[in-house]
DNA sequence: TGAAGTTTAA
C-alpha cells in the first residue's frame, strides 16, 4: 500500500486538528520545496517518487494493506484519525464513541479565552459523557490546560455522570503542569468534599508539580497537609516526597526533610537508596557514601540498587577505573551486578567513544548468566546506530525477536534517530511505517529527529505531513519540539511559519525562552517585518506576565 | 515517570 499525500487533500487543506490549526493551514497554502529525495530519487531512494506531476505528491512507503484499506485511508475524512493503515471502529457503540470524541475535540480546538468560555460553548454539545470519554479528552488535551479544564468543568455538571478519582488525578496533573496552582488546590478540596477521592497518587502529582516549579517548600507543606485529606503520612508517602525533591534538583532539602521525618516515620531501604541516588546525581559522592553508612547503621546493607547509583555517577565522570573497583566490591560482597548495572556501564562506555569495550560488556553479561532485557538491547542498538553500524543494529533487533523480547517504542525511536543522524531519511520513514504495522504507538520522541531533519533540509511539505500525522495520533509537540520548530524554521527563513508555531506554543501555556524570542525578533527586524515584530513583542510581554502571575500564586 | 538503566539536544 502506498499513501499519497495528495489523496489526503481534504484533511490537509481543511486540516481538522485540535492543535496546530493555523500553523498547518499556513503550511498547506504557500509554495514550499519538496523533499530532496522526491526531486532527486537517487539521492534519497525510491520511497518518495510517484508520478511527480504536482507539488503535492509525497509518498510514504508501506508494504501491506488491502484495497479497502487503501480506499478508506485515501478518502479518510478530516475528522478521522490519520493512520497509514486504516482502522475501522469495532462496533456501532465504538463508532458513536469516536464521533463524540471528534465532536468534543472539534469544539475544544477553537481558541477560547478561558475555561468558562468553553463551558458555555460546550452547552450545545450533545455527547454521552463517560469516564472513558473524559480520560481520552484529558489525554488528548493534556498540553492545553484551558481546553482540558473547561471540558472537565462542563462534564462534571452533566446529569448521570460524576468524575472518578482517576479523572480528577489527570486534571490535577494537567493544571499542575501549567503551574495553575490555585486551580490545583481547588480540585484537591473538591475531591475531598465529594467523597474522599484524594489518594497518594493525587498527592504525588501535587508534590511533583510543585517541585517542578521550584516550590520545594510548598511541596513539603503539601506532604504535611496530606493527612487532612485522609492520606497517610507513612514510609511510602515519605519516599515519594524524598524522591520528588531529589529528582527536582534539591537533594539537600530531601535530606533535611528526611532528618526531620525519620523520628516519626520509619525509613526503609528505598528511603536510603533514593537519597544515595540523589547525592550521586548531584555528583556529591562524599555525601552519597555518608548516606550509605547511615543506611548500614539502620540495619540495611547496600544493595545492587545502591551500588548501581554509585556506578552511574562514576560513569558520568568517565571514571571507569572506579567503576571497575565497585564492580569488584559488589561481587566480593555477594551483591553481583544485574542487567541494569551492565546497561549503565555499557552505555557510558559507548557514549565515551569506547565502542569495543562497550560491546565486550555483552560478553560479560552472557558470562554472568544475566538475561538481557529490552532496555539493554536498546542501549546496544543506540551504540551501534551511533557508530553507523546499521547491519549490526539490525542483527540485535533480530536477536530481540529470537529471545522473545519485542522491540518497543524506544527501540524504534533509537533506530529512527540513528537513521536521521546518518541522513537516511528513507529508512527513518520506513521505520515509522513499520511501527504502525506492528501497532507500536509512536511518541513525541519518534517524531523529533524526523522533524529536525526536515527543518534542516527545508523539507517543509514532509514536515507538514509529519506534524499532521503526529496530531492525529494525539501527540502534541512538547516544549523542546516547539522550540526546535520555531528556531529551525526561523533560521531557515520560514519566518511566517516560525511565528505561528511561537504563537501556538504560547497559547498552549508554554513559556518560550528569551533566546527564542530574541532569535525570531532579530530575523523579523532584518526583514523589516514590523507588524509581525509588534505581535511577537506583545506575546513576549504576555509570557512575562503569565510568569509573574504564576510566581505570585501561593499553595 | 519516578529507589537504579535505554531514545532529542542547542
């Protein structure tokens, strides 16, 4: 089956998306360059050239698919999810669900100034609200808190429906991600009043989001207030707090909290391992060793997890001599390295350019009768791919199949990224098709290297195709992907598109870096695009305002 | 997403 972009004319031009609407329609109207391999098939292989009688032809390769599937894909309506292989709803009920999902997405895609405006707009919408629909919409709009929260409020008022704890948790996470801490607070109170829906899962999200916004002491406060919402302040909860503080660059605060709490909450092995890992990540090895000692004083001997954290830190320092010493110590103390330890060591050697030593690790794994898992294989594929050894990488994929370990999304992402790095665009796109065939769901990391390659080569049509493909799969760009698109397009002279992505980025609640604004404004000035400049300057002021507002909010 | 490991990267 081959999928021709022109056959998708309707979805391209109408481009019904919950996101990127204006960006996409802009791409589809101007006259852009075709991918090089389309113009010069010998450059990029045979995947793209079909007919070639018009600018819109761009073909993705695919191997299978019935005639029916072809027809359905080619004529697929703009509201159906774009899929290289067509999908049909399994039942009538399923079709209704899909239609409801599309209807809500369509409404939420328009830009609304506030969640309240969405509640009003939703009132004419006759869909059957269910927990599944709410979860799906929250997932789809998890990068657009206004849309997600507006819909959530509306759904909560519908007859015969009540939000479950799980939906509340997702909503808490989304508003937290965009630093809407007042709303987050309100949701927690509501969850409690409605019937004790607050759990450790909820409070974990609260603490992680607060720490993510550098509000470490607010996170500690949230921990102390947990029992007011009926969540026990036990060892498990304390470990979440410690881990959160450590992961969010505040191991010192974690240690402080631990020293305060350990009198009332008994620590376990995880508590110590979390802290050791925190110190190791901060490269404070003396402290890490001290915590290990403290661990032993409490009757816990260092485990493979503890040692592996140490090893990882020395790997980051490229101190492979110390790594070897620790491996020896582990064996002596009857705590042999496991597949995770080996993955770390192998990966670090590979990254340090010591490819052969890295590959020798595979032998050691076999000698130790350690069983490789998907992550280990993925790391091996990464090292081989980086070295351009694609045949060997494919051999590893075959080995995975042979040992009953299915290649996962990371396997594909690694292969795609390596192919892009070596300018093998055709292979990279083939892998994307293979993922679809194997029902392996792509994520944002699948697309980033492909998008980057398109930006670099100025393949704007292919870029559009990929963005379209991405949105249809409910994958929205993250902060870095937006930054990438804005800056690459800007550097490559596609200023209009760059500005549109910048606007969309802000409307999604992201705060672009000053450098990103500077870059765009600089290019606009060079081109004397004054009205666009004013618009972007206004946007910058808006972002600064949002930032101030979110810093003022108190938990 | 979370007590340790794998994919983007200026």
